């Protein structure tokens, strides 16, 4: 296995496959200058993109929400994804689809840009080492709050991740594996790139999206798997107290998949990995590889 960064990556840029070294966007692209753009992360298993339709729905909704007219149809995007996966040297991997406002004059006004840019990267992505996944991750609750929905609707998967990066820096400085962001009211929102679940007295609980978390596609999948497994689930606001006193806790996301949580701010979970996590992780693995 080659460990040079991006050595295995495949890139599709504005209509054609290019080598990672050639895959460049302009310094005048407003995606870079102002974070003006949207993205998706999609895993593929056995060369099949998982939940592609849901990801394309969210990508088009995010673009519409920021008034970014994508000059590609869903079929164009699906074809581009298929071309990128076919060119990738591996059965399993991660795709990053990014649509930016495109090149334009300096100045924030999106009317300065007339040609949106689209690129897709296929690469490997592992959020945590295998041993960390087995023993469970340590979380901190970050001082950095998630942007409130009236500042930026969390359903928009935009290129603005700076407050999540600040939370992650807090986790790094604290020697933790991941940070949880609270919303402006102090309720649990989500991780820096993942949603959060707790189990309490056999019930699976997760904060409602819209209020402060991305409506994660893995989150939705886990709720469906819980339903199939006969696990009672509820979307309710959670406080830090609910994390500290949980029987089990785990994170979900396309990059993360399912990751068990061992501790939150030094408080140990009841069990890690717990039985509910193990059952849902087993069902998730069967679903994605089935
Ligand atoms: C902030 C945030 N929350 C949650 C998630 C998980 O969403 P999904 O399961 O759709 O990947 C992500 C994924 O990138 C994210 O960036």
C-alpha cells in the first residue's frame, strides 16, 4: 500500500479525469476565497456508492439553498461519480464531491462568478485507527459552539467548517479524539463531522437535526436499522448530562461510519463498545457490503 498522501487518489474536475497533481482550482475561485460552495462525502463499498440518491438530493438542496445553479443534472453527477469510482484502484473508498461558485473577481458578490466548478476526489479515508475504534474514542465538549440555524442552516452542507475545525483543535489540544459542539442554547448538536447517539435504559436517543446538526445520512440509516432491530429510538434534545450518564454512546457519519465512544469529558460510558452499538454496527456492515 502506498502511503504518499493522495498517491492513490483519483480526481474528476469539470468533466474529465485528471491526475491528483493536475487537479487544481484557481486562487480566484470563491470556494477558496469565501468558502462559497457545497460538498458531499460518499463512501463506496464493493464499487457501489452507498446512498447515492440521498447524497445527490442533499447536494442539490444545499446548492439551491445558497442560490448556486449547478450546470449539471443529477444524471451528469451520477455519471461523474461512476467514472471516478471506475478509475479508482480499490473496491472500497470515499468520494468527495465539491461544487464551488467558481472563479470571479475579488469581492464577495456571487454575481462575480459565472461558471461554477465541480470536482470529485476518490481516495481512502479513515477517521480513526482500528485500535481506537475497538477501544472507543474519547470526546470533549468544545467551548466553540455550532453556528445557530438562523446564522447558517445546518442542512446546508457548505464549505464553511471553520467553527468545526476550531472545535477539533480544542480536542487535539486536550488529547481527545473528537469534539462535540453544543448549540447556542447549550444542547448537544453534533461532532465536528459526525452525528451523536446515546443509549439510555435500552432507548436510542439522538438530537433532532435542523435545530443544530446536519441531517446525517448515516444517522438516518442507523435510525432505520434500529427500527428493524426493534430498538426503540427517539429524536430529542440532549444536554451534556445525557452524555455523561449514558449507558452507551457512539458517533455516525459517512467518514466515521459507526464509532463507539468510551469517554466524554473524562466520564466513562456504561459500556464501550456496548451491545446496542455492536448490533447496529453489525447490521450497518451487512447493509453496506450486502
Ligand atoms: C457536521 C457534520 N455532521 C454530521 C455528518 C454526518 O453526515 P453523513 O452521515 O451524511 O455523512 C457530517 C458528515 O460530513 C458532518 O460534516
